[in-house]
C-alpha cells in the first residue's frame, strides 16, 4: 500500500472532487452507502472506505454502457432503500444506459458492476444487418430463441433481452446471376412465399439481397449462355414446374435451347448432365435416329427416324445415331447396292412391296438414301472383262458356280465371287517368274501378296511342244490340248501340265500313250457302271 493510500485511510477527512464518488462501509450495521462529491467527508471510527474516490461514469452521445445488478428505482426514478438503509439491487439483471437517459455523469451504487464499459453504439450501414437473438421474452412478440434482423442504415440500440449473433452483409446479384437460399425453419420469405425447413429456392432479382435470419446463402448460380450451336441437357431431381411452365417429373430429362431462352439459370431441382452440341447435316448427308422423341416429349423405343440434310438439330435425351452421320450413296452406272428389307414397306423406286428379309440389287446411276426399313449390305461395282478374261460366280441360293467371260458384269443380290483352288504343284507352276511373264496376265496377280487372285478365271498359255491334260470332275471327262494354245478352266476343271521334247517321234509316242490311258479309263468306267 502506498503512503498516499495509507494516509487517506488514517486521516478522517476525505476530500471528494466533483464528479467523483466513494463507497463507505458502516462496520456497525454492515451497510455500504454512496457519497458523492464535491464534499469534504469526515470518516467516523466505525466507517471504512471500500471504494474510491472514483470518477463518475460519463456517457457521450452515441455511446452506451451496461450495468450489472442495477439499483431498483420507483416510478419517479428515485433509488429505493431497504429498512437497513442498504440500496436495493436487481440481482442478476442488466441495465443498458444511454446518453438520452443519463446526460449527466452518474456513480455506481454499492453492488453495481460496470459490465460493459462505455462503448460506441453500433452503426449498421446500408446493405448490411445484424442478426439478433432473443435471450429473454419481451414485447409479447419475441420469445426466447427467436431470431430476426436489424437492417441498416441505422444505429442499433442494444437491449438486455437481445444478443447480437453476427453481422450480415448483403449478397450482390448481378445480371444473369441468382442466389441460392435454404430455409433453416418454416418461414415466409421476402417475396411472401411460404418455405419449409430444408427447402431451397432461387432469387434472381438483380441487386443487393439480405438473407433473413433463418435463410442460408448456399452459393451464387451463374446463368448458362445459350447459342444456336449448343443446348443444355437437364434432369429433374424431383417433380416441379420449370421456368417455362412445364411440369417435370422426377427423373425426366429434356433440352433447353436458344428458342426458349438466351440464358438459363439452373433451378434448384434441375441437374445439368451435359452441354449438347448441334448436329449439322449438309446436302450430301443423312442419319437415322434411334428411339426418337415424339411430340409429347416421350421416346418411341424401338423406332427409327430418318433425317436428310441440309438440316441442323439437337439430339434429344436418350436419342442416338444408329451409324453416325453418313454420306448419301452416289452410284455410277457401273455400281450397285445390295439391299435387305428389315421391315415391310412400299418401295417407291421400283413400285413394289418389299417384305422383311427380301434382298435386291439397286443399280446406278442414282443417289440413294435408304429408308429406315432398309439395310445396305454392300456396294457392288461392275467387273469389266476382256474376251479372254473371266470370273467365277457362285449362286448363294442353289450353290451353283459358273463362269462369266468377256463382258462387263455386276454381281446380283444372290451371287458372290467364288475362289477356285488349284493343286500346289499347279500354283507353283503359275507362280514361276518365267511363266508369270509369259503366260499369266499381270492383273490376275495380287500386287500386295504376289499370289493369284483365286476368283478370276484361270487361264494358261500352252507353249509350243507342250501339252496339257484337262479333266472335268463334273462330267468325268478329260481332254488333251497341245500348244501353242490358251485354256480357260471351268469351275469343275483342273489341268495337268505335260512337258514334251521337240522330237515328232516322241510326240507321237506320247500321244499314243495318252490315248491308251484314256481308252483304259473309259473301258474301266464303262464296265464298272454296268
């Protein structure tokens, strides 16, 4: 204890300056009283100074302070005392004092506590607010736990029944933006709409928006800008009515295009699946759409829709292109298409009724776009043949094989090229370089593999002084051909090369030998058949 404090306690005279006060304890009655300056206070032997001298509390304009355990006053504003002379206190209570009520400095009575020092009143600017919460019932309107906003601009006057939870700033909603809100409890929003707890909604009005006490700002939604080249593929998260007045059921999918709006902000019950690019067909293209959408917006499962260019469109949800974008078939006069009917329809080209499973050949010249009931199996091109050239053709219906020689020929819908197999020895003979150069035409050889093209007619130039035996397995007959000559094998024929010398005697002997062999074979087969 300092010497000054010691002297003040020892000396019975205490000078209290103006706007100061002290608390004096009467040790006989245990009552503490307040003494206010300016005065010269004479302390008795049974008295003790508990507090002070202390400066009185001054509240400037625009300020406040909070007093705990304030004194009890009557209707006239006079302080109340008990029968012992002790000031009455409202224990556990708070008193918020403002400049308008306490323009002059005031002391603290014994038992009063300055809980909140003199503090500047909170000014709430425009586009901001204080979220308040009632900690006591008051005004018959506010119940404990209620929350509300004090919106600026304005100065907030605190109350003992209210606590300030937080300061909220307005969210700015720009053009092509919306704010997504959620309700914490049942409320009526600023548009007068009733909201239930957990409900989400959008506010699209541009400007500053202050969320209510029971509203939560989830995020800011930006609009999707639509052009004539893209569209939004959306899905409904629950049944609702969209921005265009259309009722969407839970799980429905649809497109939003520029024909409906230039910008679109997703509804709280809309989910963006993807952005669809436009499909463009030029005048030489077409496509087939599977499961097309009908006028009522439902997919026609199992159906097809043909679209021929020039055209632009968006694929609707669950629609898909069967084979992508295809080029229109342009046929020359030597080309054709093998077609197959998958569903009965009226053929406008040939003026006939096609049944499912029918196959036919469509010849050029023409442009052709197959209907949805037609499948293109393959494209055929006519094969030009010289007088000594040919091909092997097999009929797929009856299995017969024939040769086509010396004409330009295109395979029909029931025909295919047939590969003629030859013994390895004959293949090697035809593959010899000397023979290739002398006896086999270059276009009968596959330039990539260097092997014979098996569906082309087998031709062989027999050199002079050589012979070839040709045997027909179908009629079981053979013949001998001497060179120089050209042989062309039928589908059931094979040949054997016979090499002879230049001697005429040897040739005659060979001819006689072959004739004897032929006679013996003939005699054997005749006897066997009898």
